[in-house]
C-alpha cells in the first residue's frame, strides 16, 4: 500500500475530464461498489490498488460528489475558490485560498 499523494483539503483537478474539487476523504485502495467499477469503460479503468479520493467536485454547470483514482488527479494551482454548497459544512477557507477541516486548529 502506498501513501496518498494528495491530502484532505487540497484542491485538485481531473487529468482528463473538465472538473475540479476539494478532497474530503481518502481511501487507501478502491472502496466503492462493483456496479460503480463496472461502469468505467475497461480501456480507461484505473488500477484498484491505489488511493481513491472523495471530492466536493464542480464543473462549469453543476456541483456534485466525485470518487477519483489518484492516477487521474493533478493539483489545481489556479487559486480559484470552490463553489460547492457543502464546502462550508466540512471546511474553513484560509486566507491563502486553501481549505482545512472545520474545527482543526492550525496554530
């Protein structure tokens, strides 16, 4: 098992598809349903043996929750805020645009 490359509160974007989001949970390996797995076309299906991330995600049209393999994520360095409606329930936004879980004291 390898260490997750990204951390909770980090803003990431999908390597292929046009969406981005903030990570709110990490599974060390694939931990979703077989139906979800089977819905991924075989030619783009990622390895199960890598971290998978739960995102408060958004694209140009809507906000939603996404489940994405590490190999399909890259860091989002735009600094643009996330507009997801559940964001404030889980995170506090810092002055530098980063996010920390609510109730976590960084000092």
